[in-house]
C-alpha cells in the first residue's frame, strides 16, 4: 500500500500516481487486486451513487458510510482518501476536526479538502494532528454555484497566478498532494514544476504527477457523460445491458436454471 511519505518519493522518482474513485466494497475488493495506487471516496458519490445533481448534497455521514464500505472491501491493501463534504470545513475548527475524525475512523488514511484559501489554519491543524490532507483546486465542484456551472477554471493570466499562489499555500500548510481539476495544461504543468508535493490531475493534461478518474465514468456506465478529459476503458453500460438481457431471455425460455444449477431432492 502507498503511504503518505511515498507520495513525495513518487514525484521525485517521476513515477506517476493513479487514483480512482470508489464508493462500495464490491469494487473496492476488485480494485484491491489491481495496480491502482489510491482509492478516493469522493463527494461525487452523491451524484454517482445517490442520484443527486451536484456534490453539495454529500454529508459527513454519507461519506463515512461509503468510506467504511470501501475500507472493508479493500482490506487495508490500498491508500484511501475521503472527501470533506460541502461546508464541513467552514463551520469552525471543532466541526471540521470531528468530521475528519469520523472519516479516519471509518477507514480513510487521509482526507481531501476543496479550496485552500480560508482553510489554511484548518489544514495546518489537521496535519499537525496526524491527519494527512490532500488539497483540491481548480474546478472544485462544491463551488459550482459560485462558478456559475462546471467550467474550466484558471483561463486568464490573473486567474492562473491566483491558482499558483493557492497551490503554493497548500504546500506551505502541509498538504501531501494536490488535485487539480479542469484547468489548462500549461498552468497545471507550471504548478507541478514549482511544488515539491505531487499534483494529481483530472482534466489538467498529461503533465501532472498523477491522474484521477471517476470509476463509473471510466468504465463507461454513463456514456452520455462525455467531457473532453474523460477516457473510457470499458463499454460498461452495453456489457451490463447484454448480461441483463441474457438473464431475462434465459428466464423466459426456461433455460435458467438447469438441474445443475438446482439442489437435488
Ligand atoms: O469527488 C470526486 O470524485 C473528486 C474527483 C473528481 C477528484 O473529487
């Protein structure tokens, strides 16, 4: 299992980091047998698993529920990151620490926080308390309303300077890694060069120290969702529909179950 000190070593040795979201124990069991480095219990669980239209609806309880399932499935074989959900970092230090504690006790090895500005003291405090923090900048989906939609961020030189400064701030506060979501490759590369902690990109081009994708998206479960940055590695929806249709057909035509699939008297 990858450990926190090994993230920096990976960067130093130019070994890329792979991260995939995971919200349940069945997929965690499969991922535990894969070479994937990191499992992220993201707040995208509110959309992917709970059918909500944004990540705003995720709660400490829902993230803890999914984290516990993933921790059981992966059985200590993968490094787990759990998201601090919407506003959990903005209701005072005690609230945030309690939330992080809940997530670590559910099985996470670290937490991820969207936005660094305004969270500096908290990140520092968590890190000093033994709770590793992964920062997340760029298109931070919890800010969807402030951004006016899910849009590529940091397009202008001023916005890029601000992003670079906030990335440096993440490192200064003690974050061990930084997710960069939907930002132009040029600024992602510059941040990656300037920081000693690894960057993990999603829609941030090939130059970051690692890449992350949402499991259901990369497996093609939702082919209607096709952002530019997404590569699908399986035609999941068609394969699953074929399996359901085959089962349905076998039931209708009495081909399932056979005697071999039944218990004798
Ligand atoms: O919740 C999530 O899935 C994420 C990734 C997109 C980085 O935060």
